[in-house]
C-alpha cells in the first residue's frame, strides 16, 4: 500500500474549462480558493446491474461517513485518467478492473467544512462482481445498489450522500439509460 501523501503536499492539476493544464497547486489551497482542477469519478457495476458504493471513512477531512461512488480522486501530473482511476480503485477498494471513460463535465460543490470542490470531472465505469478488500483508512463500508434504488434513496435521504455524488450520479444515471449500458 502506498504511503499516503500529506494533504498540504498533495498537488492537483489546475485546468481551464477545455481541460488544458494551467498549473498545479496544493490540494487544500485549491479547495480553499475553489479553483477549477482535474478530477475523476469511478463507477463499478456488477453482472447484476448494481453499482458499488462506498461509505467514506469516519476520519476523512470532509464528508465523513457519507455514501459516494466506488472511488474518486485527482489525477497526478503525467497520469492518464484511466491510470489514475485504476490506481485509486486499488488504493481504496483493493482491486483493479478495466475502466472506460464515459464523459467529463465541470461542477462546483461545497464541502461540509466550508471548502469547495470545483472540478472538471472525468467519469469512468468498469465491471467487477466480487467483494472488494477495502482500505479502512479510506472506506468505512461498501454496498451494491441498483441505480434506480440509488436515485430514489438520494431523493429520500439526500443527507446520506456526498455533495459531488448527487451531482455526478444524476449525469451517470442519465448516461447509462441513454446508452443502454449496464442495466
């Protein structure tokens, strides 16, 4: 397991709305200033058409114990979107699978601690049907849910989900229905 990087040292890639790199900045500083940076979100589905969700670890500096997509994070300089997705999937969930980039879009979402996420998010999907071997430093729990059940639960229990997941899931749900994928 890779040694975790201090949040003050970890860098994000600053981009413009065309996803062109314009520099790097410490992760926390980018979130404090709400500057647009590159990110990715991975959705893993099983052979029953269910999506793997993770519950963030209790000690996370934002959104602790909230449910979100299989994994998400930030690309490193020189890393492709798929390489970054596979790296983080291994670090958080303990497995790797092939990933396909579906779409990207810009969003802005506040954290529960006053920081702001402003990301050009590359959304990827993969398939895996076994139980993960989660990293307890990152993940408190996990579960499989059908996309329709997630959609309904977000309406009924919105406070149980991360701010970004609610935004990203709406687009992901639309994409898989429009493209007849995984359902």
